C-alpha cells in the first residue's frame, strides 16, 4: 500500500508506483470528490480520450417517456 503525506502547503505527492500503474502524467488534472471522510481523485479526460468508450453498448430496454407516469 502506497502512502502520501500532506505538506504544510496542503499538497500531496502521488507515489511513483501508483503513477506508473495508472499511467499518470505531470500536469494532468483531477476532479476532487469528497465522500464523508474519503477523498477521491478522478482523472479529467478529454473528449478525444472518451471516443469509443461506449462502443457496442446495448440500447435494449432503455427507459423512455412511455415508462413515466
């Protein structure tokens, strides 16, 4: 388990093992999400990176207006 320490300037360094495993790059942006006492860092991805993400997704049984009361 990798550990990071919060600096006096409230900065965190991401351990090298985690950076390499996730393919993180210097200058990459993250969305910070607080859930109770947990902090999640989610990499922000460009629209080009998202291309093809849902390829092959099924639209069968997708709700539409007829399902509403």
